[in-house]
């Protein structure tokens, strides 16, 4: 492949990937019913509001599910895949394209949780317990719905909380057993 095409694909993946990440975080903020008053949440809302404000006119929220954000996520991922496939001179059926986009979004969701749990664990070691950290609070609200059920079944052992490790292992298994077969089915 040409270095120029590789550079264009990199730029497309970087731009679409970053914005898709922000929209996914916005979706998770509403899904987990997080407070939207802290600085990270306000930044995410501000950056993702322009396209979503248009979509909200046609697509309402349902309970704590931001359907417009899901539609935007799917549209962004499909556009990214289309541009990448065109640059590489490949093609995929519309059905395969949508399935691959859904697999990629599921993978992104899982990796958001894996990395946010790791970052939260690291912050818990370096941030004093009585010190307020907006990033730490944001990560706590994001991860607690996954960690709380595991903590209920697996209490801390001699002061060590292994729930993060168990959840990360389960998330990695979800990628292997669910996401990878979805991606393979798309191709």
C-alpha cells in the first residue's frame, strides 16, 4: 500500500475514532445515570452536542437509553469503515458493513471499560482518599455498575479488592467469545 493511503487511513481512524469515543462516553453517561455536572462530563456534552441536538429533534431518548447517540455511533462507524474500504479498494455488503460496525462498537465499549477500570485502579493508589478528583469520580460512576455486582459476590480479601481483575477478565472473554465472532460473521 501507498504511504499516502496509509496516512489517510490513519487520519480517518484517528478522527472518527476519537469522536466515536466521545459519543460512546456520552451514551454511557446517560445510560449509567451519571451526574453531568463535573468537568469531564461537561466537556463530553459540549463536544458531542452539535450533531446530537439535530438528532434529538427526530429521535427521543427512551428511559436512560440515548437512542440518538446510538444512531450517531453507528453512522460514524459505518462512515469510517466505508472511507477505509474505499481507500484500500475493498468492498463489503451493506449488511456486512453494519455487522462489522456493530462489532467494532461493541469492542470499543468493552475497551472503554477495561481501560477505565485500569485507570481507576491506578488513581486509587496515587490519589489520597480524602482528596476530590473529578476524573476519579467520573470513572467511579462509569465503572461501578460493572464492579458492584462482582464485589457483592467476591468481597475484598485481606484488604485487596479483586473485583476489577475479575471484571477485566470477563470483559476480555466477551471480546473473544462475542465480538470476534460478530466481526468474523461480517466478513
